[in-house]
């Protein structure tokens, strides 16, 4: 990258921002209630929500980080991408439909239905802020790196530009604006991925084998990158990494919130199926792009790609267009990076709305019991501004050196270890109680903090051999500890005597009795896509 001001890139970025602001203005006119702010009025059809969910998940860590890991390490980066694809299976079979029926706006709504509301909401809200905050910083690191490299402006200013716009989307447009920004971004991302992947294949006679061979020839480890061991250096590390991502997705608050936006449970299942199909396609594209970056750029681009590999994909696009500094290269680089920029903008907006929901809905409205619905919406908007400012400050402290996938791994560890166990057990275990939920969250958080502190990216050592733990994704240790905490707290704690019982939650989560319907269901639209609503007989 030249570091000089790039007028073309700035103009393309401005077009992307203009489109997203028009979406926000349109959505703002349709956001007048808490349901519309948090859940887009429950009016997003299943296929559209599936595209938006894929857009939410295909973040900077997927687009920039996975391609960067494949450029740096080869096959091991692909293993992480494969785990991301498979991670929606637990969401499909264990949570999507049950979440839609049992909850209202947030993860805490599901837990609070049958457990003691105040302590559960406080613990879950703190956990949501922790997970979303780490994930948010990862996206802003990616955004800052892309904007800095393209435009020549400083990393801090680039982060602040992205941060301001993500807050605008949430404050004015709520979940409706966030959803449609994600849909537009998913389309841009898929187009960019297809174009670059096909371009790479065309350069190597449309033979993936030739791409892999060329990548190995330009790597210092040779053909070792076509097999495991260059990054995930032990079987335990492979299993732990895959398990963390596989389970962690089902605990990410901004992903789970998406299932409250659809009109019924059938649409929730449809959402996940569309999400899996899109992510499967993109996994193939990122594989070609990641190995193609090594094959085309070679080892000489390692310094420009960066320590974390975050710029491998944009540099590949520029090289295919003729190289940085040429007209074709600059156009390709600007268009590809605009898709990456849109990706980050959409994801950070989803994270901010999840965080503001934890503050305004869980803490302000349901723990402190302050104000009415209109007051809650105002608090949510103020919270969005506060979360955005906090994320910007933390990102500036972290800097651009971290690989965004490593940062996201930390969020996945907390989600898999402290969020998923109590949520799953609340929906499936009759004896589960408030003590079990609180103990499980505490055990999961503490175990995650300890293991992350001891991991190679964080421990103050020169390399992985200088850290007490070799597990960058320590879910193999922390997930069982989270479940152990849930079991131990449940067995030692007293049974709950709440208003709602496990049987009520079971009927509601499985059949949808009592769940709030979306406008499509209420007005009889999408009849072919929804199931008959069960009726209670007096």
C-alpha cells in the first residue's frame, strides 16, 4: 500500500456510506416502538433474515482474517473457516426455533422466563457486553486497517469514521436499518468474493490444484501448508479451535438476536438454512482467495500484508488488476475493499444493537424498572452512543497489530463457555435453576479470562513456546468448565419458585404458544411458510 491519499477509494467508500445512510433514513421512519427498534417489528421474512444473519456472521474476521490466516499458514486457516461453517448446525437444531418462541428481544429474556429475573438479567447483560465488546473491537481493527491502507489517513481517524457511522445506523434506524445494511453488504461481499475467486482460478487454468501448488511453492514451509501443523500445531489445538468456534456461534448475542426479527418459528429455521448455504459458498470462495493470495503475491508481500495477514485479500485484488499504483489495480483494490468496509459497518451495527439491548432492555427496563417503552428506546439510543465511544477507545489502545480472527476468538470463548451452557440448559433441563445459571456464567467467564490470559496471543512471551497454554481457542478447557458450573450450581442451589415453570417454557419454545407473532403472521401473509398456530383449550 502506498499510504497516499486515494481519491478513487474515498469516492467508492462515500457511495457505500451514502447507500447505507439512505437505508437508515428509510428505516428511521418505520421505527417507533421497542419491537421495531430491537426486532424490526418481527417482520423480516425467513430468507431475508438468513441473508442478514450470514451478513452478520461474515465479519472482518471471516473476510479479512481467514484469508489472512490461509496466506500465512495454509490448511490450518481453512480448518478454522470450516468450523465457522459447521457452527450453525447447533444453532439450527438446538436454538433457532426455541429462541424465537421463548424470547422477546434478548438472550436474557429466555433465561428470565423461568429463572429469577433480576440476577439472571444482570449476569447475562454483563456477559453480552463482554462478548459484543470484544467482537466489536475486532471489527474496528479490521476497518481501521482497510481504510488506512486505502486512503492513507491514520488508523485512529479511520476507526473513528467507522465508529461514528455504526452508531448512526443503530440510533436512528434500529434493527430494521441494521438488517437491510447487512443484506446489502452480504450481496456486495458475495459479488466481490466470486469475482476475485474466479479471477484467481482463471490465472491458474481454473485448476484449484495449480493454485495450491503455486501457494506451496511461494511459502517458506513448502507443501507443509497443504496439511495441518503450521498454525494449529497439535491435535489438542485443532480440536479446541474447532470446538470453540462450533459452540461459540450458538452463544453470540448479536447472532441470536436475529431470530427475534422473524414472524414465526418456521421462518427462524428457514433463516438458518439460508445462512448455512451462503456461508458454505463463501467458505469455498475464501479458500481460493487465501491460497490464491500466497500463490499470486508470494512471500515478498508478507510485510505489506501485515503481521496479522489482514490485508492479504485486498492486496490480491490489486495484484490481479495490475498491481498497486496502476489504474486497474487501484480500481480492483478500491472495489474489493469497499465490500470489506461495508462488511464491517454492518457487523458492528449488529453488535452495537445487541449491546444497547442488554443495557436498556435488560438492565434499565427489567432490572431497574425505570420508565416506559419510549424511555427505554431513548436509553437504548444513548447506550448505543456510549458503547460506540467505548469500542473506539479500546480499539485505539489495541492498535492494528492483532489478527482480527485472534481477537474474535476471544469473543467466541466467552460465548461458548459462559453464554451457551446456561441458555441450552434453561431450554432443556427441568431441574436447572437460577443458581446453576449464575454459577455457570461465572465459571465460564473466569475460566475464559484465565485461559485467554495464558494463551500465546496474550501472554507476554515472544512466541507460543513462551506461554503456559498453547490454546489460542481454549474452548476444550473452558466449555466443560462452563457446563460444570451450571451442574454444580443447580445441584447445590435451591429450586426456583418463579411465576413460570419449565413445562411452560417447554410448551412455548416447542409449540410457540404465547410467543409474540410478527406482522406477517398476524396479517396472514407468508401463509405457505408458516406452521398452524397451536391453540390452548380451556
